[in-house]
C-alpha cells in the first residue's frame, strides 16, 4: 500500500509540474503573439505612411521642379527643336 501511495504521489507531482510548465509556456506564447501583432500593426502603419510619401514625391509638378532646379533642364520648344532629315532622298541603304 505504501508503494502505491508513493507512486500516486509521484504521478501527482509530475502532473502538477507539467501543468505549471504548460501554463507558463502558454502565457509566454501569448505575450509573444501580442508583441508580434503590435509589431505587425506598427509596420502596416509605417508602410501606409511610406506609400503616401512615395505618392507625394512622384507628383509631376515636383519632378518638373527638380528637373528645372537640379538638372537645369527646360521645356522643349519648336525654336530649339532640331529635325533630322534623310539627305539621300531614297532612304535605301548603300
């Protein structure tokens, strides 16, 4: 009878330790999941902000202004346009 009681006590202790370990692991995983969800939300917000900034940077007026200011470009007018013509007249290769 003593042997049975000791075996039951050992089984009870093992079960209790397993339960404590399972609860600890469950709480740890839940906090990790919560952190991951918060990180996902933060990254989604950053992504939306960057998309808005990208659209703002790519406006035609901004690009034209940068081309004029930084690259010293100007609009093409008929006065500065050069046309290339075919002097041979036939257009055939020699």
